[in-house]
């Protein structure tokens, strides 16, 4: 079969099943990894009919067959159960249109409402074609960020976006994903993402219209019922309840180029972001004032556990033997016998707490610690844990210009013996910094550059280990 014949069969299979693993596709169609990657590019990026879930499953996001349903609202005693539906065929059997059983579900959702500031004034200033170009570029920028955090755009409301985090795919950190996406959207529209440094006069990505662009974002978390609504000519899957309305109201209280969130969302992300408490706010249609927080930026904490560490932890109880084992392995490493320990177990049994106790003990002893952290938000960056460690080691600040970051990198490397002539520009490239001025150009092939960079990173750790035992986590 040709590529497009296989593609058509995959689309039909995916539309029927809703979710298909890549392993199943390989077995069903005898595909190799490269062929699967080509199918993903066509379905996810080109046709936008599906999305990737954790690199393992392909999830259908395209249109469903025409269908209808009638809701049976349960009593308050059954409010936490899934809402039942009864199928009602909207067409006769000879209409040729298939129908499908639908259901609505009750779940907690974090809703983000994003709006382009001053769109009414823009529509008066710009030709309709220019306005369309602006709105499309703004939507494309927002969509790229939202997809990176696995959000779902439920509606395009003119120049506004209604976004769900927690539907159709739920994550334990949906509130955090929404806030991070909001901050990144503000940065991208403001121009920070492309190095514009927050200038107010800029051009939206992909447009030639010179104007000042700003957005307002409101975020709220709460219970909703998600299901299909609408008539036979137009049907949509939307979340109903107070939560989307509150998110839209909060957005109106945000200053241009800012993100605000409710107290409900703040309670889920407290410690992970720097916030300003704006006190209780009256919202139209809401009976009681709601606490409002303006998100200033990300905090130094990388996880909810790390945020809890800064507030103070309770004493470790019942892990004396496990802690003693880690301490024995560390003593062996200090004696020159390197050790590797894999700490595994079910979520919530205290792995991070145990490791934190060891880290505290080693820190009091003045040990060199090198810590690498993976992130679900950077799955497509293989070296992100190393980049994150270097940024923390070099004490890069969010507001540091590239020249200052280059100076910090050069100053740190000057205290070591391992760097070679091309180490500085290679590490600058790894950290997405401009090529250092005055340095001779690197003429190596990309593969050779990667190899040299890896050798430099290994040499860095080895030199640290020559000075004293190094603890890597």
C-alpha cells in the first residue's frame, strides 16, 4: 500500500477506536519507527486530527459522526456518578448518517480564558484582512503553547480562547500546566519568547502589521459537567457549570499582559509561582467575592514537594533502615567505590522525603551535589535535565540579558581546567545563547559537535569528582 492508503486506514481505525497505541499500529500495519513518525507528523501537525499522549498513544481529536443524545440528570445523591445518556436517533435509517452513544461526565477542570486586549479598537484601525491576519497569528501563537502543555481549546470566541486543562486527558498537575501556559502565552505575545525583551512595539508572529499587542488571561478550577450540547446542525463538547463563567469574569479583572487566577487554583499551585494577593473581588453573577491572585512568575521550586520543603517538613519516621542503606552506599562512594542506587516504589510512599533527608545530611557536610530533573513539559528536549542544572548552577535570572548569561558561563568555566577552545561556544549553544563574539567559528559537523559537548560535560563532572566525592541525583 502507498503511504496515503495506510494513512486512510489509520484514520478510519482511530476514528472508530478513539485511542490507538503506537505498538498496535506497528503490529496491525507492519510499520517501523520512521513510518510511525511520518504518520504522526501527518495526523498531528498537518491534518490536526489527533494528538500524542506521553509518546505511547495516538488520540483522535477530529470531528465525530453526527449524533444526538438526551441527558438524564441524576439526583443530588448521585451527583458524583457519571451522568447517563439515552440515545435518540435524529435521522431515519435511510438517511445514511450513523449515530453514536454519548455520555457526559462530571469532573474537576482548570479553565483558562485568554483574550486579546483592545480588539474593538483594532478592528476600527485595521482593514478586515489585516485584522484577520492578526487574529490568526495570535491564535496560532496561543495554540502552540497550549498544545505543549496538553491543554484543549474548547472554543475560539472571536479573539478569545476558552481552554480546558484536565479534559479530555487529565493530569495531576493540570492547574500548574494552565498557569505555565498562561505565562508563556504572555511572554510569546509580548515578544520575550523571541528575545524582544518586552518592547511594546512589536509585530505578532507571522504578520507584517506594526502594532502593540497585549493579552489578558484568567484561570479558575472547579467542578463541571462535560458533554455534547447543541442542535443537529452544530454540536459541541463543552464544560457546563460555574467554572468557565468565573474564568471569563476573572479575565476581565486582569491588567494587560498579566495572568490572574482564583483562590481555588492558587491552592493547587501555591509555592510553585510567585503571586500577588489582590484580595476578594466582586464578580458579576457570582454571589460571594472570590480571592484573586496575580501571577508574577515561576518560583525557584520545581515541584510541589520542593515547595513543601521551603515551608518546612515534618520529621522522617519509620525509614531508619532505608536511610542507613543510602548512608552506607555514600560512605562506599567516598572511599572510591562508586555506587548507583535506584529508589523505586508506589506513588506517595515517601521516596522524595527519604531522598530529601539524605540530601540535607550531605549538604550539612559540604558535599558537591549535582541534581538532574526531568520535566513533563520538556519531553521533546533530550538534554533538558542538563540544561536545567546548568542554568541553576550558573544562577541565570529570568531578566538576565544574553550578554550577562555569557559572562556568567565564561566566569564559571575559568575556575576549571577541563575546558578546551571550543567548550565555551558549545555550552553557549546548549543554553540557547548567542555565539560568543571574538571566538573562532566551529567547523565541526553537527554529530561531532554533539560528541564534543558530551565529552565536555563528562569532563566537568570528572573534575568535580577529582576534588571530592560527588553526589548526583
